[in-house]
C-alpha cells in the first residue's frame, strides 16, 4: 500500500467500535432538532441553517467544522440561547433553551474579559452574579484559575496577559458558572500556531478534569481531529449537516499522533467532505478575478 492509500477510517477496529457504542449509551447532554435559521437582509432572505439535527452526549467533545459562512457561529449562538431559531428546538439536559442561562457557557474568538477587572475578579463575576458570597466566589475562582494554570496571575489585569493566557482565563470564567455544556466559537483562532497547539493540549487537559460537554467550532482540520470524539461537518448555502464523523484516534491525544494512519485518514475524509472534487476552483477568489478581468495577470 502506498502512503496515500490510507485505510478507510470507516473500517473501525473492534476497540474503536466499542468506544463509540459506549459514547452512544451515555445520556444526551444537548439535542438539536430540525434547526432552521433565516435572516432577512436587504439582499433578500439568507437561509443560514436548514433543518440541522444532531445530539451530543454527556462528556463528549464535538467539533463543528465547515466553510466560512456555513452557519457555524449562527448555530452556536442559537445553541447557547443568544439567538432564536426560525424553527426547530434545542434541549440542554432535556430542557428547551429559550435564552442565555447557567446551563450553557461560551468562549468566543475575541478577547471578552472585562478589562477593568483582575483575573480573579473576572472569574468571580459569574458566581457572584448567581448570588454566591464573595468568600465562596473567590475560593471557587482560585480553583478554576489553578486548573487553567494561572495561579501566579490571579491579580493581573487582562492587558498584562498574552492572548493564550487571556483565553485560559475566559475558559476558567466560563467554567466557574458550572455549565452543563461549554460552547467555544473558534476560541484559538486569533493565536499564533504554536500557542494554538499548546491551547488545544491545555483544553484536553482541563476537559479531563471537569465533567463537561464541549461543542467547539473550528475551521481547522487538524484542530478538529485532535480535539474531537466526533466531528459535525456542515455544508454551506444553506448550512446543513453533511456528515457526523467518528474520530478513531485513541485518547489521550498527543501531537505525535498527527501522522498516525487513523489521524491522517480522518483528516483526509473531512477534507474531501468539505472540498468535493470539482468545487475547488469555484471557491478561489483569484480565479474569479482572472475570469472577470482578463487583463489582470
Ligand atoms: N445577523 C445577521 N443578519 C444577516 N445575515 C446574517 C447574520 N448573521 C449571520 N448571517 C449570515 O448567515 C450566514 C452564516 O453566518 P455565520 O457567521 O454563522 O457563518 P460562519 O460559518 O460562522 O462563518 P465564519 O467561518 O466566517 O465565522 C452568512 O451568510 C451570514 O452572512
Ligand atoms: Mg463564525
């Protein structure tokens, strides 16, 4: 077999099949039923999501991947109750989501810490709003800050932290509210490549120690395969579920698995789902420019 002829990721070993059978037996933490979202725009109606349905099991880490504009952020905003769907429903722990609530935590790509509060005060903010005493909120905040490895920086302010450190605080702040599901929309997208890799490992380490279900939006294939139990691949225009891919790569994950056959085969499969043969040129702006203006070389 040449190196390009990878075994199909669908040829699951008995161990992998057993792993996913165990995953399916776990309770459903998040259920999405027939979600459709249309936006009225000056250019007409945009159907961002069309009849999207899927379930995420307790303690599962699911990545959602798809081309730019396919509705990933719209989806995650609806799941977190920040946006209402045109039709369909979302259930977290069996209860319909009707707005933002303590069951759902959110970490965005942009740095969203309160700049006037220290690291500790940022993490204490949610528990204090939920009615906890300052003493309880502070001792809990210390534990979350310790979990993300920033104990030495608890009195620092956001402007004194690197991008990766800010996102670790954002994770601690979201976890401090003890949500059932943590939604992350390209949280490492603004970081340099090395910091991004480190953050992926940090996230897996944190997830190992916290009883939480994670839905993680990304457009990075390696990130999706490295983090996920399963990957939801979305089609664009309109955003529809293309396939839900079970990642056969064993846990615990490490960077050394990037070149394992199961990692490469899964990556290749998702790449093919996202870039079906014959569609590459349609999405290339340079080609459009060349066609519309033949004088431009
Ligand atoms: N508030 C809005 N009003 C009108 N159209 C919107 C709105 N929000 C999103 N859209 C449209 O819905 C579609 C999906 O957008 P969305 O931001 O969810 O995509 P995305 O997959 O997150 O993209 P990216 O990868 O670039 O972040 C796009 O066509 C976008 O223009
Ligand atoms: Mg987005």
